[in-house]
C-alpha cells in the first residue's frame, strides 16, 4: 500500500515511528479513529532487544500484531537475580518463576527490528491509518488543534497530537512541557551473542558494583546482554575485538551459557532518568521516551511506552464514541493522571536499585540484601512483586487485559 499525504483534518496525528508511536497509531486506527502517522523510518536496523512483559504481549495479540513476530521472540519463564558485588554484605540469589503466579511465561524477548516490522505490517492493513514517511520539522498548537509540518509535505492538522518523537520531542516543546533529568555516571553496553549451552528460557541479572549485567534469552542458542558500567569502561568494552569481548562476557556471566560468540552490532547508551513534568497539555499527549526515559533495568522502558500507547488509545476511542473532542483538556488531564503514577513508581524503583548497587554505604547494602532475602523466603511477597512487575494493577489499560478498544 503506498504512503499517502493529506491536508485533511485528522482526529489524531501520531509523530514518531518507533515501537511506542506505531503501537499508538495501530491502537487508534483499530478503534476506527482517523489517524495520521508521520515520521521517518529508521535508516539502520535497531540491534537492541526488548523484554516484552505479559501485558504488552497481550496488547500486541489484541491488536493483531503478535502473530507476525512471535517466531522471532524467546519466552522468559524464569528470572534470576544474582549478587555479584563481592561486597561484605551480599544478598541471596532470588529466582522468580512464571509458573508460581499461574503464567506460562513472564513475557518474551525480541529484537526491536522484528517488533517494528510486525507493527508496520499491521499498520498497512488499517483503513483509518494514513502513513507518511517524512521528517517532522515543526509542531504548532492552538486552541482548536495541532499543526504538524513535514519536510516533504504540506502541513497536517488534527485535534490531538500523540508525541512519540523521542527524547528531543518537538511535540513536547510545542506544548511547552518541561522535563526533569538526572544523569548517572554510567552507560549501558547492548549487544547479542550466541552460546554453546542452552539458556533454558531463563534471564539472569548479575548485580555488580558498577550496575546490572543482564543476560536475556533470544530464540535458539542466542541471548542479548545489557551491561551497565562507567562511561569510559563502556567505550573500552564496545571497542574490543570480538574474541576478546567474548571472553569478557563469558567470564562476567560465570560461564553459565558456555562459550560465547559476539554478534555484529554493539551500542553504548548513557544512563539517564528524564521525566516530563506533564504527560499531556495543549492538545499534545506524550508517549514513550518523549514522556519518560529510565535506565534499561528491570525491563520497564518500552513496556511503559506501550502502556502509554494503550492508555491514550483507550481514552481517545471512548471520547470519540461519545462525540467529544479527542484533544479536550479533561481527556489530557485524565491521561496524565493515569500514566504519572505508573511511570513514577517504576522510575523510583529502578533508581533506588541502581543507586544501591553503586554505593559502598553498608546500611544501604544491607537494606538491598534484606529486601532480596525477604522476597526469596516469603512466598506471598515474592508472588505479589512478580504480579505487579508483569501486570501493574493500577495501570492496566483494556488492551493489556485482552479487550479491544
């Protein structure tokens, strides 16, 4: 299906073609909301992976996306946390199993390129969705709507803009929304590798003095790695010859996966926490990294973005059915309220865990160790933590429950 340009007024314009923006556009168009999706397709394949938790997988199934990428995803049935700090106070190993809370899997790990391809394939089939492969150069808001200007096309108008345009969001700037930011003295190295021992659908997070070293299954004898270290060490690691890096990865993984062969494609990402001071204002709703950025710890980042997309899709679909204004202040206020608690809770939890690994202050180390000890020994607590991590009760939109919009 060829991409179309239009000057007609749409209900919603989604700015940004990453996973969160694509999910928002597919959700809206699936509900019959006239939607325009604009953004430039990535020039290069995204070699990163995402651990999609059960609620996110349910949403993708409900939207008719998951079948197109299920074969490229690896199930996550067991999650281990291992204290590898070597400090005086060390926590016990904690093992979480999906079966314990009545699930077949916690979720699936998938390469972003496969997820994006499946979302794009679904987008092609939706009559209510127009797609424009174009760079956005300007976004302007007024009382009646939003104007989005592309580099190659005519200005577009809509009653609501969904800003899925990343950390330097033009939509956020146009709405006058400020952010708060904290930069860590850490970077994450992301890569994938093959190995000689089976992963048994188990993700292992080693807690080290520099941050987590997290190995997550991929299909077959492959896994992805997110390795958090200080920025200079991250650059050194990223520049190592593949055989040398393979030895380093195997050693830090304590050979649990046997011999390692590093695959092409490595990324280094500075760690920050950035949060928009409002998630919606002036006919703009922010999703994904336009609204919040958190470190790649605990599989929260993109899962939060997909809950953003599902939530704004639900609110807009309901408003449109009632004949209301999909960019009205009351809808934006409700969106901000629903998403702020979920994002805030996850951001604080990730921040506390990360800081507890970096500090040598014994009481903090003791508190972290005690928390993991209690989760290991108190079944109801462990199960409550697992359920909240996979499907937060206070922030589960209809799509995450398997209900159409």
